[in-house]
C-alpha cells in the first residue's frame, strides 16, 4: 500500500512471501499486475505505508530514507531491462562507477571489477565501449556491475526483455550459474520459457499471489502486505 496526495492505493494485497537464501524465483503475471511494484518494494526503491517487509531480520518499514539506502547498497543488486550503461565509459569504468560512489578503495575496486568481468565472460573486453558490444554482452556488463557490489540478493526486472531469444537464453544461463554460486535471485519476466527454468515460480495477478510454492523455514527475505 502506498499514499499519494489524493488517494491511498493498494498496489499489493494479501501478498505474503518468504524467500530463502539461495533461491531463484521467477515472477510472472500480466502487465499492471503488481510485479514491478513488488520488485521495487523488495529493492527499497518504492516506499510503502502498509504491510511488513523483513530483510535479513531487519524491519524495512521502520527505517528512514538514509538507513534504507545504506541497507540497499549493502545487500541488493539490480539488473534492469535497459542496460543503463554510460556510453562514454568503457566496460571496466562502467562497473567501477557504483563502487566509487560507495567509497571502495582502488585496489579493492580493481579486484572486484576484474573478478566480475571474468565471471560474465568479458574480461578480455574491459577496455571496449558499450556500443562495441551486442545487446546480450551489454546486459552481461550490467550483471557484472550488480555483482561487483557483492550483494546478498539480486533483483532482475525483465533482464532479457530487450534481447533476442538466443541472447536471452545466454543471459538466463549466466543467472543460473550465479545462483548456483550462491546468489539469491528474484526475476520478473514475461518470458514463460525462461520462467519455467527457475526452480520456483510465482504468479502475480491484480496485486495478489495467484500461484506460488510455499517453502518452510526461517526466511531471509519476507514481504507481506
């Protein structure tokens, strides 16, 4: 639930979800169903005025803006449909930008950037500009940028939406490998074929969970509205 000047809107209703560490969850549903709203709330990009959100046991609803920003920077990485790369910077520099903002020292930045570009298969192209790459390769750079922050959770909003089917499968294979390496991933997608590859599928319709698998245990991420 969120509040505007004129009206109170229930974007998510009866939305109760536990996410275990190491899960890979695909979120599907029609346009306007609340998928992106859920992802934005999970990523602390959108405020909410009703319900409860626990991240690693921390009650997000009780944090102020600065505390939410700090928690987001510490624990969450984002992958978007648009690659959001800076065209005048090479791949190394694009991955470096958020690390500079976080005040990470040069030697540690170098270690992370080289490791992440190697992980996505682009170490040899570190000095190339984004426009010298295919769409799939640009999305790999965006994934490397997200990984460089060493997040606990990766939130992906239509990460293959701008790619052809071959490149989409390649990006999905990379996400699957990242998940096998231990990352927790929540991915919003309209691609039913890719969604079926995720071990757990959730469908959102009219702001509600219409179909999901319930996992027992102590959640690392829990959202309720």
